[in-house]
C-alpha cells in the first residue's frame, strides 16, 4: 500500500465514489433498507421505483435539498458504469428489469455497519481472539506433514471432550457460555454471514467479466477463435483454481447437501429458543433468511457460469463466427457513415422502427394438459330448515350497492395516463367513493388484476364519507395500493 496505488484506487473505486458522494448517507440508507432489511438478493424496477419515491418524500420533510431529481434518474445513474452501485439486468423469469447490489455497494454497507457497531456497541474481543487462536492452530496442524503432531492434537481434543463429559455428568459443568460470550459469537456469526454475501457478488462479477470479454472479442473479430477460446478457458481455470474460487465451489458442495440444510434449519430453530438472544431480533431475522439467501446467491453464480459456458459453445460454432463477423462489419459501416457526417450532421431526427406484431412463443412454455374441473352433485332433499333469520339476511344482501367497475376502471386509467402512477388514497381524493366500502374493495380488486402494486407492509387509513349514520364517515385501514401505467410497469 503506497500513495500512488492508493491514489489510483481512490480515483477508480466505485465504493469510494459512493462514500465521497454528497448524498452518500441517503443513498446508503436506501440501499440498506431495500436489500438488507429484510435481506433481498434482487429487486424489480417497479419495487425500487415506488420505494425510492416514498423514500424521497420522507427525506424531503427534513432535508428538502437532498435527492431532488426524479427517482428514475437516480436508478439510471446508480446503475451506470460511472457509478456501479447497482447492477441492472433482464432475467428470463421476470418481465421487467431487476436490480442487484454490486460488490462495491456491499463493501460500503459492510464498512458502515462495522463502523456503527464499533461506535454504538461492544466489540467481541474474547470471541475474536478465540477464533484467531483456533484458526491458527488448525493451520499449523492441518498443514503439517508430521503425522505425530496431528495425532497428538487429536488426542488433546479427545481428552478435553472427555473431561467436559465427566464434568457435565457430575454436575460440575463450568464450560457453559456466559451470556456475553453467547451474544459475542452470535454477532460475529451474523457479521461473517454478511461478508459471505459480498464474496458471492465478487465471484459472480468475475464470471460476468470473463463472459463480457469473450463477447467483445467475438464482436471485434480481430483475433482467431483459438486465441479467444484459450484466453476464456485460462481465465475460467484461474478463477476455479485461485483461493476464492476453490473456497466457493467447496461451499457450493456443502450447501447443496440435504443433510447440511437439515442441520442448518435445526440449528436456527435452536437459536430462536435462547433467552440470551431475545433482544437480537435483527440478527435472528438475518439468520432465519440465511439458507434461502445462500441458495439463491449460489444459484445466481452458477447461472452466470452457465452463461459463460454457453458463450464458449457458441464460440466453437462456425456459424456463430460468421454471424459475429457480419455484425462487426455492419458496425464498422455505421461508424464510417457517422464519421462522414460528423461535420454536417443530419437535421432530421434519427429513429428506429421495430416490427413487434409477430410474437414468438416457445413450445416448452405451453402447459401440460389437465383434466377439466368436475363439480360434485349434492342432494339437498334431506336438508333441514335454517334456524337463522334468512329473510333479514337476504334483505340486507339486496341493499348492498353495486360496484360500477366500468366507472372506477375509467378513473384509474385517466389518473395513471396523466401521472404515470397514483396511490389509492390520492385517487379517492380525486374521485370520492359514492357507494362506500364496496367501491374501495372494487379498486383493490382492479389493483390485484393488473400490473399494480399492493404492499401489505405499509397500511394506510382511508376516510369514506357518508358511510356511517352517527359520524357521517368511516375510517378503514387497507394495504398501500399504487396504480401504475403499463409503460412504467414495463420500464
């Protein structure tokens, strides 16, 4: 570490750019809330867009000069090559773009978490020292060729275990962890789990970089297929053979084991029963999500590796080579034409029209045949009379107001066409309900059928005028409903 290398790192590191940004506290807080509380590997464009707009509204109450631009602008900026704080991509199982934290953002969030832990809480020095000593002992013994040393170490461990067993049987167990040590080691485990997610992101980005390099070389067509293939295979072998790759593939083998997964689930259930961890709800929530998150992260890394393998297979196909050369030739022609008109650019607007009337469907996307639904015939001849006052119930049912779906659908379409998105609370202010609660239920039914958002974690109180005879109004609590236009849902 010298001044010259640090200067280059400060100038090129996305993590340091994030820490240096004027809006760094708010950006880090938003990313942490969306991807860490609760833990989420990816977020869709609509989810982040709605969340960022809500975050901006809450921030502007105390800091009106922060994040004043449109939410779409910030999502585009944070995922641009100049920032690299978010990674935006299209996935096969999602109709819109999804976002994921980059390794740089993971590093920043981890640094801030550790910094706050040192300022607000205690540092588990005892547990860390034990971990360091145990790790060094394992390195010395496990890396030694001296069989006598290894046997002697195992005998010492055996003697210590037998001594603990005798102490427990005699009721003299002094090896039980103190409350402080339990919280120390639990906090250290949660910290290591967060670092493990950052390592996943680094491995995934390495595979993605190799794939992008191979694709760029194919497009350039300036090098032979053999040379490109050699570089790709060498880079993949280097990733598999270095310490990071070896550790990842060993982890992947362990996490795929059904026995290991069962042991982890049982271990998590036991942790939740410890009274010493009753106040560690954030850490317990992180541990509860550990197994699904780790499996998802591992699956994403292997999917990136499969893309690299598919790219290499295409490289070996002569037909793809000709296609790549043709694409390179067309791009070169476009560059030549653009350079020729650089001094006198065309005044007409440059546009591109794409015929999207033809839809292509995959045969494997069709569903398997299933038998039609059958209804059971019930004999009602032996049914007795109902003791409840059925007449009153039918009269009450007949007094229910009819939901005018055509009118409320027109209200939604008009509002989203003007604003792009609108909450149900705002929509009811523009168009007060005339049929009471039934009309609110109709709006929620429309929200569940379209590309709109219903968030049960953010309840809202809605005032319905004229719904109660005594007070003249009714206040109901419903999930937060956001109506969005189809263009915004796709983007």
